[in-house]
C-alpha cells in the first residue's frame, strides 16, 4: 500500500499531475457549487464538497492509488481531477476526469491528463481493464472517452447513481499505442 507521502507525479507536455493537496479544496469547492458539477454528483454544499475532497485524499491511503490534480505547467493553476477511482460501491475500477474550469474545455487538457492516468493504470498499477462511468447526458465526457479509444459496454454493471450512467470500457492496447 502506498503512503500519501509517496511521490507519484505524472508529467505530460503541458501538465503536472500530482496528488491532491489541501490548497486545492477551494477550487474544487467552487466547482461543486456550479450547475456544471451535476455530471459528477453536484451541486454540493461546501460541507459535502469538503467530505468529498477528504475522500479523494483518503482514497490514496486506502487503495494505494487515486485521482491526481492536474496543474498547468505554464501557470501552476490547478485545473481538475483525473485518474483511478474505486470506491467500495463501484463495480469496477474507473478512470475518471473532471475539468473544473469550463473556459479550458476544447483545449485538449482533459484528454492529455486522462491518457496519462490510463497509461499509469495499465502499466504501473497493472490493471487489465478500466471503465469510465459517464452520465448519459454528459456528451463532452462521452466524446472524450471515445477519443481515448473507449467503447460503450452495455452489459457492464453500473454504480447506483441518481442519474442514468453509461459505461465506457477502455482498451489497454489503444491507450498504450
């Protein structure tokens, strides 16, 4: 099991993906107070956001892996959370993503971060499969999954959510090509 103090950082052309830190919480809290967060269980109160952030940080300790906060190399700004996620109620290991700032959509940041975390899951973590659970109404996220080579898996079990969830299965051969 990894310790939260272990340094696991991913670096891409434009991003540094690092473990979540306390100073990231206000950005995530502000995101969860917007309607844009509806696809990932929001909007949430600041208190619920705090508990969610604590779960993100604790996931690293309990599972030995977790989501990274992506920061831009050019500005150092935290822009979202990306990567492995496997809470006890999830039927399968997931690669998730959320870009906190809508003004950054369409610039390739989410794809860059998600691809790096998928590659880590399939190589370093040794996963042989991974899914992404996506709200049926979240077309941008579904499009990203397809750009990453994932395909809908209609037969896959789904987590219980308050909205319809699609399951996209990632293909390690396509991710690592």
